[in-house]
C-alpha cells in the first residue's frame, strides 16, 4: 500500500514537472516570437521586394523584346532651319499601347508570383552572416494589393556645351502584401526603366511639353 502511494506521488510529481516544462517552453517561444517579429517581417518585406523586382524586370524585358519600339516611335522632333530642335511632340497612341502591354504583362507576372511560395531561410532572420541562407525555410506568399501604376516620364539633362540628353522613362510602382502566416506586412516597390533616349543639339526646346 505504501509502495503504491509512493508511486502515485512520484507519477504526479513527474506529470507536474512535464506540465511546467511544456509551459516554460511555450512562454519562451512566445517571448522569442514577440522579440523577433519586427526582424522577421522586415526580412519578409526584403525578400518580397526582391521577388517583385524580378517579376517586374521580367515583364518589362518581355514587352520590349517582343515589341520593336524606338525613340522615333514615341517622340517627334521639330527642327529649325539651322538644324536646332524647336519642339518635341509625343505619340500618345504609342505611349498608351506600351502602358497597356506593360500592365497586362505585369499583372500576369505578379499573378504567377502570388501562386508560388517564396522560401526564406530561418537563419537569415538572425542577422548573423554565418547563419544567413541556412536552416529551415519559412514560406512567404506575395500578393499585389493594387493595380500597378505605370508612368511615362520625359527627362532632359545637360550633357555639356550645347547638348541635351533626352530620355523617355517608364516608372512602375507596385504595392504588395507579404504574408508569413499568421502575419502580414505591406511594402511598395518603384523602379525606373529608360526605354528610349537621344542626344539633342541645342538647349531644351522651347516647344517642349511633358508627356503627362
């Protein structure tokens, strides 16, 4: 009878220790999770930006590889009798075509990114160079939160005496959410692409009007 009572007390003591050990582990995990939350979500945003940047680069490359678009397709220069540029006009139809093509390709590329899951090595969130890229992978999902904004910008820069560099620039802005269950963080990516340029002899044309 005494042995049975002793064994019961021993079992209860072991059960108590196990419960306290599990409770302690849960508290430690909660603390670590809370402490690392900002680091983890910053890392998620960084990986998300890199992935979105690759998707945007790919979409832009595909459009301009398939379309033979040159400076003269977008811009019409008017010259004076002495050969200086007096006015710059833009081909609105061609610019709108480029924006539509880019928008369609961007949406398709970002949809593919959303369907995939990005692997983030857990060692990378520690900030330790030796652990970066190592360990188990966290699964990150990227989803665009709005339609990509595409702007076409005209830029004039002096290149020296009596010469001006004229560039046509595509500016793409993408707003996205990065999901690392059960959390979410938002980020924005803006990238510029020079799609056409030429050197103009003379000052900035007096007939210049911005594309917008």
